[in-house]
């Protein structure tokens, strides 16, 4: 574990050295790259393990990219088309339902917007991404859902681990990034 974090720390320092701009940009691209790479590896391993003979790197990259775009399309459609048409009373009902669920599960309740965006994400996963994976890689629906859930969980875990465990940005680099270029 410490070896991976030191490798990530070295990669972050190399990004900061060779990529001009704000030091947070290097951290962002490192988190995105690590999350994407872990998503591809886990998704590819699971699809291959589940018996797909189509899990080749190029097709896997194309399928994962298209899957992530379609996954993001669900919340985007809810944001653009569904939320503007909802009345404030409907949002209030959703908020009260979320508070009731939060009390029953002993969790903090989600705001109505967050609950609807999450619903859009889940519908996109179930209605577009899983069938696309099933047809492309010829695996059963349940196994493609399991592969996507495991891959997304791994990618978010890797990204959050890098976000919390990497050393903070030195103040000198932040001040240097704020200065105008000559």
C-alpha cells in the first residue's frame, strides 16, 4: 500500500513539474487517470472471468468510455429535462420522502435534487449501460451489472484514496501559480 502511495506521490510531483498551470490540475488528472485505469482493469478482468471472449483491450476501452458517457447521460437528462418541469410542491414531497427514508435508515437525508440525480444515474445504469455491456461482451445481465458495480466502486475508492492520502500542495507552488506570468 505504501509503495502505491509513494508511486502516486512521485507521479504527482512529475505532473506538477512538467505540466504548467495550477498545482491542483495535476492532482485532478492523477485521480481521474488512476480511477479510469482501475475501472478498465477491474471491468476487463471481471468480464474475462465471467466468460466473455470479446473482452479485448480496444473493445473494452470503447465499451467503458461509451458506458461512462451513457452513465452520465442519466443525471444530465434529469437535470436538463425533468427538474425544470417539477413543481416546488413535488420537490417538497420528494424531500419529505427522503427525510422519512433517512429516519428509517438512520442516515442523513438527501435533498430532492440529489435523490433525483441518483435515480437518473441508476436508471441509466440499468436501462442502457448494463444492456450495452451484455450485448457487447455476451455475458448475462446480472454479471454485467456486477462487473460495472465492482468497477465503479474500485475506481471511486482509488480516486478517494489518492485524494486523501497524497501530500498537500506546498504553499509555494500555490502562490507561484497565482502570480501572473511575465
